[in-house]
């Protein structure tokens, strides 16, 4: 049974007694039951071997056994929780307590007296249960049970030891209970003492309750406490104090029914009510379920009785069932008597204070009435005083409004009063509490608003949306006239008592007198303000000529009297039969814009035009006025308006309108006053319009001069458009301006230049505007200017501007023809992203300046044409100078061989035509000379022969070289440049090395050959050209076509008349003539006199294969001339290779010849590479010596196997 084996040789009995002493020392230190029961299982386990232990104490009050300790190795889910109670005879612990005899049960399943209990114990694996009574000092306390998972686990010696343990546990429990009893008695007396102190020191009911609650919390464990007092007026109970309220429970001042509530039961029976659980059958009031939902589970209600009168009840509640003991109840009953006396004293004190404050209130209200004449200030003062007596949410003074037949709020002391909106708002009269108070001349007090009694939608909204529950309305009567009502409102039911109504009635009489005086003062001030307004408007009229300043000045004068939110001046345009909003003055950010056109129909202004009378609208509706501008105003919150006609000498100028965000903001008196001042405003408006016309005319003359100066000082059309637009915006505000020029070849208008002031995607230079189906086309054809007020896709289906869905696309425009000296150049236009932005006057003025713009456009175009011709002539001059510097004479072709004669015959045949010619032949065969011969024999010989070596130009620049580019077309394009096709216009273009043109460029070249047109890089403008093309190549183009390296369609277009130029090795008869020609040419250039060429040299040169053809021969002769110092040419024949034997001076034949031409070519290239030390390119390289392009030389070296 002991936790250990007999140490140090002690016998088992000694060990048991040592363990017993240890447990006595362990549990004897506890001073309260909670700590004892929490730690007892762990302290017992040190000396006792058990699988389960339980301690149950007898509850004398309820005659039950209450479980205090329970611990097992398993979790007994269905065993009662600690703190719960059960019948005495339902468990072994109860039987043991009653019989005071220990009970051993093994196995537990054999026990028949407690079948349910034993079944649960057995389910947890307990086989043996030993229960021992807990008795100390003759006091039966309860029982302790030990359980074991073994059958017959506790023999006699173990039971004897457990009996001793139980006795010590009982002694400890008894000691702790005695200590707690003594402490409870001490606390009981202390509580009574502190409650007595609280009672004697607190006269106010609230302070009293807080003091009592603070004392209770120290001695009685509870979750909330309250005092509920009888409310004589309502016949119900009212919560007067609340300590730590639970969510969903009752706020202070809440009314509770007497029947169906615990406190009602305690008050009616005059007895304490103590319940461990809430029984909804016993306490059926709806508030009990609210309390339960807030956490209430048990409670005690003690009646408060003083001088045999039940005042109410003192209540404590707990979130736990059985949360209070008999001692707690006894303690509450003891303090209830003095608390009742204190509550009665507090109530008496409260009544006395209330009466004193009531008299003070009447005095202060009287003082306020004397000093505060305006209803608003008066109500603020009175409401501040009222809050000391009435627990209301807001107060108001509502007066009858005779002109409208409604009620008007004249004072309100709440920022957010829901449906009451704000001061000045009109309210319906009928079926409201205020209406009942005014018509009956009696006070109206309602603890709960009744929708059947008050059927006005305002009352329903106040109840359902604003949460208004109770109301008190007192009529304001002065000199037997009902002016309105003084009202207090609460969001709680039954917020006002009969005493409150009496007090408010006493206040209402002086308030009515003050209100009457205030209204009289308001009328006097109104008359004074009317005269001041007339004077201010007269001053504004004579000091402001600008219409915008005039309206702002007039609006500033009117707002002092009418408190409007918006004012506008709209002028009538008879031609359009529409109004144009000329200027406005709003006290908020409006999206309306000046210049907006709106229709006559469906607008208040239209009704003014029709009747020529002032129109007052208490409530503007879209049903009565369906125009869009009215809907727009309603969307911005404007609800009422007053519109005044402006008429001078029977001429209707327009309408001055003021509007408010309040309904019925303007009275008949206001309308009459506005009508009285309308004539002054109309005359001022006419004067302002005349002044603006004169000013605008002066501005237009000035602008015409500025535009003229700008036009004559610049030939750059971009700058011209920017300058004209910037100047024009001063009197014609617009978002974009530009010009489009006529393209006669395509019969379209093409956008030339524009300037925009918004992020508009509508205009792009070079875009085409069709002539047919567009406004611009109509202007160009008719010659008449056009005013576009809004897009019209039906009339102009081709107008892409009308099709744009973009917000910032053009919506209105002015267009005018550009015509100079009878020639139509194009059109000019300005546009806006707003509809109806321009007037007839604007388009007339724009048409005036279009003539000046046309002259500038014509000058600019002529200047550009001259500049282009100048640039072209300059380019041709530079090109011809370059040709001259080549110092070649291409007028003759040297040679008499049959092959050459055949070529020249072909040249003579094709030269007179304009057909394309394809010259094919090896490098250096004279393809350029043949091309020049074709050109010289053609009808184009008076124009330039332009040459371009396609292999010599980098691929990225070849397109620009051929077709030209615009400034900025690519990085480095700092200026515009014409290409070779433009340069060769009416002449001939030679494209050498045509096979080197990239595939991606070949379609554009084909288009030029077929269509005779192209576009420069960076330009969308098509350029026409008339060029005769000669192409030259040294590669096999058919093979390139087969290899997909050259377009077949381009090849066929080039191969119209192919000429195959033979290599020099096939023209051996021409070599002597060429040698003589080149010797003479270079000796003259070098100022040498070489008269003869040796026969041996001639023979050697004829024997050589000349892979570089004529070019290689000329380079060789030039080198020989350099080396020659005498009259006979000294040729460096050794350079021709070891395959050639140098003939002797006597002219012997060479000893041998190369076996093949390929061998001779290989030997010659090897010799040249040896001479240049392997250098191929650059100055003095092998390619230069051989007269071959680097790429050609590399290809031949690769073919011959040379590295």
C-alpha cells in the first residue's frame, strides 16, 4: 500500500506510520477548502496506492451529497462534475455518511444498491471500491472513497491504514470549515459596518448604489448587482442602479413588469426570493429570456422595505447555477433593511433636489429668454438646462410655416436627428405629434409612438430608421396664437414622466413669448436686409461690367438673404432656341461647365421663357422637368429653386436661377423680392453683354494682328499651328487644333500637323480623312465653314472621330477651308472634348483667320518644295563631282574582240528602252562601264546615272541609302535625306552586287520596280519616282533563287534583258589594247614618258588567266608604271606566279604553261598573299592588289583550298 519498500530495514508497520505522519504534515497546512481539495489527490498519492479517489461532503441545506474531489487515471465523462450535488442514498459515499460505517465493494459489479453508479465506475476499470466516513469532533462531514483496478485490492491492513488516513483528512476538513466559518462571521460584520458607512455618507441614489455594490463585491461573489424600484407613474419597475451589466441585459432606467419577474415576486410577497436556476414557467416575463441570454443563471432578490412601504428590491445575480449560499442570502437580508432606509432617504433627497433644480431651471430659462432672441440660440440654451431633468436625445422648436402650410424646424440641438434633417427643413403637418399638439392646444406625451395614431411617413421613418420611441410635445401659445411646439425626443420607451410634462409646460409659456419676440425681430431684420440687399445689388450692378463678376457679386448679395447653394445665369439663344449657361456660382464642387447648352423644353428656364414670370419651385422633380440638366441638378442634391426672367425693353435676355439643397427653401416673399430686383439685374446683364461684345471684338482684332505676325514670321507649319492655337485659346478655348492638306493623287485629306492639350488619341500626323462622308470633306468641297456641335454618325458615316468611344475624343469643332489664290489646300480645325463648346460667332471668327493660315500653308509648302529641289540639286552636284573625281573616262570601251562586240551590240539594242537590264559577270569585267554605256545611249542620258554598291553598305543602312529617311526615323538620323531612287528620278540607277540585298528588303525593291513608288523611312507619305534600273552581279542568281536566298519574283523582274559579260581570259585579243590604254592613262597621271611595251611582256600578260579580270590588269599595269623608270614598261611579271616563264629580252616563248586556269589562279593568289604577308583587306592588302572585293577573294580562297 505504501508508495515505497521498507527502507533502512524498517518493518512495514513503521513505514505506514511514517507515511501517515507525512500526509498529516502535508494537508494540515491548508487554510481553505478550495486549496485543500485541489491538492489532496496529489498529496494522498505519495503514500496511498489508488487508481481513483473521491471526496463528497454533506450539504445540510439541500440534504444532498456534494462532490468536492474527484480524480482518476481515466476521464469519467458521465460522473458529475466537481461542485454538483446528488441524493444521499444514490452513492456509496452517502450511505457511508449516513451509517458511519466503512464500505468495501469488490467486485463493484456485484453491488446492487447503486447499479447506475457502479456501472459507470466499472466502465472505468475500477474493480474494488472502499468508502470511509469523514467524521471529526462528532461532526459527520461526508465520505472519502478509494478505487483500485484490482479485485480484492484492499486487505485488512490496508483498510486499517486508509481508515487512519480518512480520520486525518476529516480533521483537516473540519479545521478548515471552522476557519472559514469564523472568517465568514468576521466578513459578515465587516460588510454590515461598511454598508452602514456607505449609507451614511451617500445621499445621492447613484452614489449609494455604487457604494453598496462595492461592499457586496468584497463579501458575496456575484457577476452583477442592481436595485430595482417601484415606478408609481407607470405601475412598473424601473432599473435605478446597475453594477457590471452583461451584454443584452438592462440599461439604467429600463422598465420591467412586476408580474413574471423575480424582483416583482419578491416585492409583491415582501419575501426574499432565492433561485439556483431560472425557471421560465415561474418567471415568464420576456425580459427573463433576455437576462438568460446575457448570462444570468441564478440569483437572489431581497425586498427593500422602509416604514412598511416596499420601495423595490436589492438583487444579485451569477453566471453560474447555484451561485449563492444560505449565508449569502442571510447577509443580503441583513443589509436590505439599512439599504431600504438609505434608498428612501436618497429618493426624498432626489425629490427635494429636483424641485430646487426645477425652480432654478425656470429662473435660468427666464434669463435665457431675456438675452437670447433667436430660436436656435434660445433652444440650445434651454436644451442644455433641460438635460439636467430630461434624459432626452434631442430637442427642437418647430413652428407653423404659413406660406407652405407645413411645419418648419426653427431650432434643433442635434447634429444627426434623422428624418428631421436640419434647421429650416419643412415637415408634413398632418398626422404627426406636433400637429396633434398644435390643433388640440394640449401637451402630447407618448411612451411609445403608435403608427396607427400618427400615420405620417415622417413618424414611421423616425420610428423604424432613427429609433425614436417616446416623445413629448408642448404647444407654444402666445397671445392666444399657437406658434408651434417645444419638443423633446428619446430613443427609449417611456422616457418622460408626467412631472416632465408639467415642467416642460411651465417652460413653454416663456419660450412662446420669447419665440414671438424672436419672430418679430426676424421680420424686422428681414425688412432691413431687404433694403440692404437692394442697395448692395445696385452697387454690384454699377461696379461690375464683367458678366461672371456680376453674377458672383449678385449671388454674394442674395446668399445673405436666401441662403442658396447654387446660382446661375443662363442666356437665351434665339437661333438655337436653347439656353446657354453663361456663368454660375456654386458653394460646392459641381460637374456642370460654363457654356453648356440646355433645351427650353423640360426646364424651369423654359417655363420662365414661356410665362415671362418668376417661377418658384418648392420641390423640383424630374417628372415635371425631364430635361437632362434638371436630372443632373437633382443628382447633385438640389431640391428647390427660384427662376427670375431677365427682360429689358421687352427683350428676353435669359434667366437668373438660385437653387437650394433644401425643400421649399424659398418663400413667396423671396419670390416677390427677387421679382422686384430682377429689372436691375436684367439691365446690368444687358450692359455686361454689350461690354463683353465690345471687349471680345477688341480682343479679336488684337488676336488677328498677333496671328498675322506669327504667320509671316515662320515657315514651319508645326510652329505656325502651335502659335495660332495658343493665341486663339484666349477667346476660343479648345482642346486640339490642326490642319489637314489635300492629297490630289489619292483624293483624300491627310492630317499634316496638330497640337493637343489633353491626352487625346484621335489625331495622328499622316492619317487619311476621306473626302466623302466626313465633315472635313464637306468643308473642302463646299468651301463653307462648319460648326459641329456634337458627333453625327448618321450624317457622316465615314467620320472616324464620331466613331471614337474614348472619353477624350472630339465632341464639337470648328472647321474652315484653307484656300489661297483660288487653290484649295486643305482644311483647318479646332475641337473640344465637350459638346456644344463653340458658337456661330466662334466659327465666323475662325473662318476669318483661316485665310491667313492658308497663305502661311502655301508659303510653307512652296518653301519646302524649293528646299527639296535645292537639296536634290545639291546631292546631284555632289554625286557628279564625285564621279568626276574618279578620273575615269567611261565614254569609250577598249577592245575589239568578238565577245566584246557582241556585248556592245546588246547594249545598243536595249539602251533606247526603259527596260531593266541585268549585267552578269565576274568581278572586274567592266559591268559599270557597260551600265554607263547603256545610260549614255538612252533617252535619260541628260540626267544622272546613280550608282550604289549593295555589298559596300551595311545591311542596317541599305534601306535608308536606297529610299531615304526622315529626321528622327532612327538613331543618328539628325536630318532628312533623300535616297538613291529619288536622286535617280528621270535617270538611271545602277545597283551593283544586287545579290547582296537582304531578303527582307527585296519586297520593297520589287514594289519600286513595279509601282514606281515608295515611302522614306519614318514617313507615311508615298513618293513617286521614274527610274530606269540596271542591276549587276557576279554571283549565280538562279542558284540563289533555288537556295531561297533571293526572291524569284524580284529575279524575274530584274532578268528582263540579261547581258553576260565575258571574263578577260575569254577576250585575250583585247589584252594588248588594254595594256596600251592603261599604260598611257597612268603614265600621264604620273607624269612619266613610257613609249613602248615589250613583246615578251605582252605575251606573258596574254598567257595569264586574270582571275581579277580587267580590274586586276589595270592594277597590275599601274604598279608596273610606278616601277618603270625608262621609256619601256617594266612589268613585275614574277608576281604572276611560278607557272609563267618570264620571256627573255629576245622574245623567246615561255617554257611552260599552267595545266588549268584554276591552278594558275591559285598560284597567283598565293603569290599575292605572300607579297602582302597574308594581309587580305585594308590598304595594300591582297584584295586591293587583285582588284577584288574582300568577300569575293575569301570565297575564291575557300574554293581553291587556300587559308
